């Protein structure tokens, strides 16, 4: 079923016609090169630009939006919110720590569909400005969901809640500078030479963490951290 799903995505994007496979021979065994592979519900492409996975998410969201449009006149706003968190949000939330750093040309198609969902819930017109609707419904926009997930990772890292393979992913300033500095216990922002490297979690994690106010970072639990951060972001939306 996974292979059938991959072929469907490839056909929808025309990848099967333009991509030339290069197989690897190990003895008498032939390992076929794959342009995209499905792993734990995510489509990972060979270039790691996440366009195949985002096309998959887009198709799922379009189906969910169709169902929401059919019932929006007979369900209350609270019920439509339930549908949003059942049919829309899981596809946005799952794996966003990985694919959230994709280029805007790929993530914008998900952003537009999320805005359509918010308009449906609010019974708004197709061209109404959505930021006040996000604020009213207390729903984070796609970019802010991504930043929240990154920040939750960094909070768990600083609190010692991550397993060792993940906790060793990001180093602190004390591991880089021998001399004493005021911020020696803070995560170190590694310098990157390429755009793709700068979008990696190792680089973006400390960068986004430094942009978070200290009164939120000192939260005692990840629950209180999430609640404070979400309130801060929603308060910044135009009412």
C-alpha cells in the first residue's frame, strides 16, 4: 500500500517520467534507487525539499475541507472546531518539525488551505482577512505552529527531557568557547554555508529559541510553556 501511495504521488507530479533511477549493485544484489520513500507516514524525497509530502498533505486537506463545507450550515462553530482538530490539524502538526523548514513555495499551499478551514469555521467570505479569525478561534497559523514545535523541542532539551541521541544534536556555548561567557549555557548557533543547512533543526532550534522571551522560557512545565507561548503569539495577531 505504501508503494502504491508513492506511485500515486509520483504520477500526480509527473515524477515517473522525468526522474532517472540509478541502481546500486552490491555483489549479485541490486538495490534500486528510489526518488521518494514513505517512512512513518511521511514521504521523504531524495532532495529533502518535502514537496512530495506536502502534496500528499494538500490532497488530504482538500478532502477534509470538502467534508467541512458540506456540513458547515448544519453544525455549530464548536463542532466545526472539533472537525478542524480531527481532520485538518493532525496533517499539519505531524512531522512539521521536519517539513516546516521547506521553502515558502511549497508550504504556502498548506497555508492557503488552513486559511480556508478558518473561514469555513467562522462562516467568513472567501476573501476575508484571516488573521482576526485565527485570533478569535485561538488557532495558530502554520508558521507559528512550526515555531512552537521547535521551541517545545528546545524547552525539552534544556529541561533534560530528551533521549541522548536528540539531546546531543544541539551543543551549548560552553562546548565551543573555553573562556567564561555570560551565555555559556545557552545553545550554540552553528554557522552554515548553505541555505538548506541553515534550515536544519540544529541551526533553527537555537535561533528561534533566542527569539523567545525569557519569561516564557522559564516555565516549569512544557504545558505551561506551550500555553504562554501560544497566548503571546495570538496576542500579536491583528484583532
